C-alpha cells in the first residue's frame, strides 16, 4: 500500500474486521441532483402518485458518465487505498455512470420490514464473469447514496459474516465457479441459475448491516460481501448506484514484498492465513453475458423515447407548474395550476426562487396585465364616445 493515507487506523481496522466502510458526505445533495434530475421521466412514473410505481426495484441503464475522482474525491482516494493504490485500478472504472438503482418498495410490504434472513435476492456481485478468489473484475463494491436512506427505507443489506464462507468456497475451487457459485465441473455451471446458494448462506447468518445514511454518503464493501436489496418498508424513494471497481491485474495473495492491499489482507484474514503460497487458478478467465444486459438495453431505448418527449414538451418552471405527471412528463399548466397540490408544486426542482415567491410574482404580473387591458378598453370607449 502507498505511503499517503486518507483512511484512519480505525477505518482500516474496521475494513479488515468487517469488510466495509462508510465515507460520509463524499458528495453534496446538489451534485446528486445533477445525476437524478430526470429519474422520473426515465422511469415513466410520478414522484407524487404511488399508483404509478408499478415496479418494486429498477436497475436502470446509463446515459452519462462522470469522473469519480472529481465528483467524490475522498471516496475515490479511499477506494484507491483499499485496492492498494490507483496504479492497480483499471482507469476506466474511475468513470461512474447514472445507471441508477431505484427501490420503491411495494404497497403489500409497506410498514412491514422483511427480516434479513427472509430476503430472497442475496448475492455477491459479478454476474458478468467466472469467479475466482483473485478475480480482478470486481476489485471493490461501491454504493453511493443519491437519496437519504432511513433504517427500513430500502438500504442495501450486507452480511459481513459470510465473507469467510464465500472466500473458502472460491479457495476450494481454483477451477472457477459461475456467478451463482456453481463449480466448473458441476452440472449447471453455464446456466444462469437462481440465488439459492447465496440465500442459504444468509439464512444461517445472524450479523447483518443495513447501508443507510444521507445523500452523498458512499459505502465501500469487500468484493466478496454478500448483500441484498431490502424491502423498503417506508416506501421513501431510494436511489443508489453500484459502480464496479476492477483491477488491472488479479489480486495477489503471495507477494514477495508484502505490499498487500487492504482488500487482499481482508481476504486472507477471512481464510485465517497470512499468505496463500502455491494457490493459483487452474482454468481460463472467462466473461459471461447476463440477461441483465439485454433487459437494460431494452429499458434504455424506452427511456430515450421518454427523454425525447420531455425535450418536445419542455416547460418553463419559472412560469409553469412542472409537477411530473403519471406519464413521466411535466405538467405544462401555469404556476397557478389547480390540478396539483401546493406541496407538489413546491417540490419541483430547477426553479430560481421558492415556488410561493414565483407564484406571487406571476399573479401580480397577471393582475397588472389585466388592469392594463381593462384600462385600454376604457380609454378606447371614451375616445369612441368623443
């Protein structure tokens, strides 16, 4: 690891022991708004009408990229330190994307948090490659929060105690396992199976952490961290992303100079070892094309159509309502629109001043225009009579 450290000794030990860190306030709510401003149009839903929330969770495709080192500098520095230095990281993964993950919860489970052991979508990230203990494709798992997330508000649930079990499974199978953890020599290796292996691991676990916090917080997780989407019993809108951090080269667990990354040290600690002499993979590294990619491409085309409609139906939020309709497009009625509540109109973003202030100015302008029109009519009548 490099000599310059942005992590405190306590933060380093926390990661080595638990496999995760939370970097608070890594970016501002205003920065988050630049990434999420068109989310409801992209979704084709209304933020104020839960009747339009027809999906519990949506993994959205991306339309833009932004430099993580500029957007969230301390988080990026911490990522680099955990991975052993920026020189070990694939530079392409410095670019984060607006591939937002939106958790809206469901009406059926509102007010009814699901216990972690009963969640059914536990997994380890990396559905696009054959997994080995030293896989460089997933160097670190990153979760930036683009909305505030309260407890029971849909935060990612993580299971630190499962890291040793996942690590042992990969250690025992140097021939590689599928993204669903099926060993290469077993039936179903090439199939996109269910999440039964991961769910069984969660059912026998007791140590869980819900990744909640403020907009701008960033969670950094060990690549073998078992995690799942929680039920969002509050039904507050929860938006995160999951930018993958990949490495230029595989992890090394037998470094002659002992210059291990914190991720590598955590993996070896999970296995109860100081180094892994003689361990190496015994089959080629392979990529996998998951069904997720095909689904997101279809979603992207649908989002592009809605975004194009938004351009055609652009509103002036200084003079128009702007509340997002169930179609995902903004209301084009005036600021005095009676179809939407004052609260909804106050919640529209992008106005140069508070809604009430703009409304008063708009009404005053209309009244003055009306008085002027009436005055002109009166003057014309007097002139005609003369």
